């Protein structure tokens, strides 16, 4: 699937709830599978339907180490349909985020340290749980896409924005291989 880039209208719109009868449909289940595949192919740790030009309230969070997030904890992909924030911590933590829809940049973003959420699973059942740390950050980042925001809407000062290549060196400590042109 094509990933919407910052400036696309869909990224500034509220997502629409997925109808109960649609959740178990083959077409919806195929869409979720394709959304997951798109996220994995892009080395993302999360993705929301608006990022692929779909207005439904569906997101996936799937923390795992990758070139974009080398220190991410490992978890199984979690599909969240019609997610809602029930409660979040008053305590917040700033950390670096990237976004498949904002390529080439990282932002130092303040997020709640934990969040209590409710959502529907792929079978339509209701679940509520509490997420914390990096996984809570992923949820809040993807949830922003369902309410028409990106991490850019949370920037406090412009020095909290960094080029991905600079972030990789300065913050993540990733040393890129050098091209040896001396042959």
C-alpha cells in the first residue's frame, strides 16, 4: 500500500469507526493483513489506516527492534479497531519518534508514560488494557493519526526536530558503513 506523506489531507481528518458487521468480513480482514504487511515492509513499529489513505479507525502496534528503532522491545503485532483512550498518566516523558508519513525526520515528543485503552480485536471482542513505556508511546503516536494529527503537532520547540541521518549518529549511536572508493 502507498503510505500517505505529511501534507496529505487524510492525515488531518478524524477516522471513522469500523461498523460492527464489517469487522468480521473477509474484505476487512484482508485489509488488516495488508496494513500489517505494509508496516513490516517499511520497518515501522506501528501504522494507522489513515496512513494508507483509509479513513477507518484501525491501527496496529508492533514493537520490535529494527533499523529505525534498534532498541525497541519485542511484542506480537496488536490490531486495535475503534481504539479509545480511557485514562493516561499525568507524568510525561520526552523521547524521539519517527513516522512513516514524515520521512527523513525525527521529533523529540512529550507523551504520557502510560495509557489505559479500550479497543476491539479482529474478532470484534472488546478489550481494555494498560500500556506503558515505548509501547504506550507507539499507541499514542498511532492514535494521533486517527484524530488527524502527526508528531509534528506536538513539537514544543524547533530544536526538537532532527534529520533522521543526524539522529542515527547523535542519538542512536548508529555508525553507517563507509563507502571505500579508494578501491
